[in-house]
């Protein structure tokens, strides 16, 4: 049997065909491993509506429906919804997984539509914005959950980037943070109760295993993970619940204003 992607840590994910997994790759992490790890911290029921935000090629969306019976809106900006629809049809789940092309700050959904919002190795690209959680929470039912998992840090850097990570690190990686950082970031919003924020035990090793299997030529990242050995790099997750009493302001999309012509200069006044 092909042993690629077989892991005792991820028994559900291990059942999926490795060629299908490879054909569904959309980023630097295993969306199935992270979705399975994240789902273990959630009470997911078949009657739930789930937004899979930044779903890539929708592998995590297909996985969540097949494993837990939920309806999933597979939403992404970078990957084509038509391609995702074909992948969904081939998986036989087109009645429950719905590909959507949308930007994370312009979501086309009704308020309080979803029971859960999940984001797999994507939230760091927009969710570090201090105001983003206020926007996203509007699409959640009261007591609904936001749950994220992806590449991050076990602890924040105290000073410059550590020497052993400098060759790999680039400015855009400043969006990577620790579980403790995400806890503080969400709690200070005042609208979310953080139920869990942690990093995966030996997450750096899972990260390294994935890179070796999928991107064996990515020497710079592989060498950084090998040198780090989990001192800083890991997978992190966070789960927050929208507080029942939280008041969410409607976003301002325009300002009512009526223009009245006036003199530009004092000398032009009548």
C-alpha cells in the first residue's frame, strides 16, 4: 500500500488517496491534516452550515462534509470556483459543498448564516487586521464559532528574526504568530470568547514531513525547519465563540451627504 500521508495522528486523513491529496494542494500545509486537527476541537454536527474561508482547492471543504456531514461553502479568492466545482462533483458531494469566489473582506452571505467559520492556513493573510473579526462575526449565529489552523510560531520573536531562520524568512511572514498572540488578538475585540488556542505537539515535524513529501525541492524551508526543531515554528490553532451579548455594528459602506456649493475664497464671498 502507498504509505504517503499515512499518519497515526490523522487517521481520517490517512484514508484519502495520496494522488488526490497531491492534486488538491493549494498551499504550504496539508489542509486535511489541519482540518482534522481543528475539527477535533469542535463539536461539529451534520445540521451545521460551515464557511470554509480561504479553502484553496476545496480539499478541506470536501473532507469536512464527508467526515462530519456538514454543508460547506468553499470560499476562496485565489483559486477558481469552476475548478473547485469540478473537484466537488468528482467527489460526489455537490449537493453539500458549494464553491464560491469571494474576497475575505467582501463576503456575499447573509448575517448570522453560519454555525462555524473555519480557515485552514489562510487566516493569517487577512485576520491579523484589528477590525476583521468584527466584520467576520456578523456572518455567525450568536454562539457560533470561528476556528483557524495553520502555520505559525510557538512563541513570538523577542527581537530580530533568529539567525537560523533568516535565509527562509521574508517580510510577508510577519503575519505568522503564536497561539498566545491569537488569543490576545481575539479577546481584545470584546466579541469573542476564546475557547482554545494552542500549537500542535511536534507540529514542526508534521510541517517538515509535508514539505518533504510535497515540495522536496523546497530546500530553504526544509532546512529552516530542520534547524529550528520546533523552537519557534509549528502549526497553531484557535477556536473562539461569538458572545451572545456582543453588539456588532453594521459596516459603513457610504455616508449620506448633500453637496452645497459655497465660495472657495473669502474674496469670493458676496
